[in-house]
C-alpha cells in the first residue's frame, strides 16, 4: 500500500527494471494500481468466510457441487453423515460420495433391516442428477435414524444437497398411526356393542309383545 499525491492510499504492485540514462545507471519503475482487485479479493474472502460460518452452525447436512458433480464445499454435519473427514470432501464426485456412504454402513443382516444398498445408491444417483427437490427418505442403518435428502439445481449449473434428520417426524407419524388404529379399534368395539344392545332391545320388545299377546289370549279364553 502506498500513498498518493492526493493524500489517499492505494494498493499497488511495483516493478523496477535496471537501465541506463545516458552515462548514469537508472531504473524504470512501473506502478500498477491493484486496489480494485485487492478489494474484490477481500470481499470474496469475506463472503467465503460467511458461508463457511453459516455451514458450520447449520444443524442439517449441506453440500455444494459444481457442474461436474464434484463436491465444492460441505459442512461437518454432511461429512459426518457420509462418513468422511471434512477436509477430504472437496473434489470428490457424487458417485464416490455414494460409494463412501455405503461403505461406512453395516451390512443389512448386521443392521437387522432389509436394505438393498445397491438399489439405494442407484435411486440416490438418479435423484441427484434430476435435482428437482424431490425428497429421498431412508433409514440410516449406522446411526439408526431417518434421513431425508433433497437436491436442488443452482443457477450456476451446480447442485445443492440438503440432508435433514426427520426421526422425530417419523416418530410422530408412528404415534399418530397408532392413535388412529386405537380409535378405529374403539369405534369397532362400540359399534359391536351397539349392535348387541340393539339386538337385546329388539328381543326385549318382542318378549313384551309376546307376553301381552299371551295375556290377551288368556282373557279371551
């Protein structure tokens, strides 16, 4: 940074080329004002830092891929779900990430679930290539939780992937289904009791009618 004749300051690069001026040794000094470039670089670094800070505190897994499906940046939550070190992610292709994700999960028989990892990987790749925001919900056999992945196409040509833990939502759905099933069972029980009571009422009415008929018959006799 150097001062200007107007009292300000600029960022500049300075280059000196030795030369001769008549019989004297001299130098040709070239000063290039790079203030605009320096300002742009600083703003870019600040934007990258803000993005990094935002990703670091995000509870969901977030990843950005370029147009060649290579990971540009992700947060720790995403790296942990995939099963890779945070610093090792950038540069990996999405196919490599899928393979790594499967490799860090236990075999289905050990996990105690019926899971076809090959089918999951194929479905995951198709949804990623489409990047239409369609939710891909699956059970994480390693961490025993339900996850949802959604992929979105960016205007830059890349893709953003968002992984959300929906275990609590799934639990709420199970509790709601159980409550609905319980209500349905109670309704069936009440309906059955109603039918029984109606049958008893009809039987009582018939018995009363029969008794009246018998009394009238005796009187007439």
